[in-house]
C-alpha cells in the first residue's frame, strides 16, 4: 500500500476552497453512518441535516467534487463515501507519529478510529527515559533521540504533538526538519512553522472556556428575566395621562364605517 510521504492529496491543485475541505469530513461521517445502516441513497436535505450544514452549501461543496446527484433520487451513498475518502486522501495509508505519551498521548494511541479512517500509528515517542520500552496500545514507546530516524525509516507523514506547552515548539522544529509537513497540535501553545507546513490546533481548554462564556451569558439572561418578571408583577400599572383618555368614536376615520365592528 502506498504511503502518504509519496502520494499527496490533489485537493489544493483542484481549487477546492478550504471551507469546503473542512466540511468534507462532516459529510463523510454522516455518509459512513448511512452506509453502516445499508441506506442506498440520500437527498441533499437529509445529508445536510445529518452533517449540520445548509443543503445549498452542501450542493455547492459537492459540485467541486463533480458530484451532482440525481433529481428525485439523491446521492449514491457508497459512491460518495469513496469519492470523499479519495479526495481527502483516505484511500491510502498515512503513517502517524505521536510525540508525548502522557495521559492525552496515550489516549490518542488507544483511539480505535485511526485505522478505519486511513491513519496508522507508526510510532510513539516520549522524552521520559522511564517511558522507553513500555507498551501503549500494543506499540512500544521510543525515546525522542530516535525521532528523526523513525520518521525517515517509517515514511511518516503526519506528526501529532501531545507534549507540555514548553516542549512543543522544539518538537515541532524537529518534526519539520525531519520532513514532516502536516502537524496536529494538542499542546496549549501556538506553533511557529515555515511556509508549506500545515498545522491544525486542538485546544480543549479554549473550547471549554468558550462553553463557559455561553453558560455565563445564559445564566445572566435568566437572572435578568427573573428580575424583570418580579418588577412587572409588583409595580402597579401607571395611569394614563388625562389628555390621553378619550371617548371611543362611534365612527371610523372616514365617518361612515365603525373603527371597531361589533362582535
């Protein structure tokens, strides 16, 4: 099977927008679920709802792939799974190295979803000598001194950084120097990389902080609504000014039709 170091995806050369690329995994996840249920076809509206996007946007995204579906039938699920997988480069083997085998790194190593999505954990690396030789997810942890050799001999395509923040940039520099051009960063820090190197950042603390903001805002809105409700209940209705109290006219504005018809 070909490895990712020699077969790069042609997505960029075909002019597919980055926003569309970011949505392709969402479509693939929804389509895979449909495939597992043996659903043969799906409409754009159904697939868009399952992926959490707008159906018009989905049709536009698929037009970049040259897939337009069939009117009255929809999209062939199995073909779309293959088409998107091929576009994302998931029909080939992508060796991955994980650097930093603490709690997070070990959890990533044990994640069973990599293999089914075209990724193979080729090596686990840690700077702690006491970790060297230990088995995690059936893979022997190797010392960081072996990083460059492992990348070269294993044809590694993607580096995953799960180290503490202080060590992340140094690890990143070594990965780039060894030929890695795609990095998934779990360390809570921003990495500096040269042009041509793609970095995707996953920061759980930032996501939790954003959720905390929304929770605080919702709590504030509830509190404000409760206070407003109390004031409304306790405050007596204000009497209208005398000038505003007028007798309801018997006729409408045109003088012959009542403004309010009797029931």
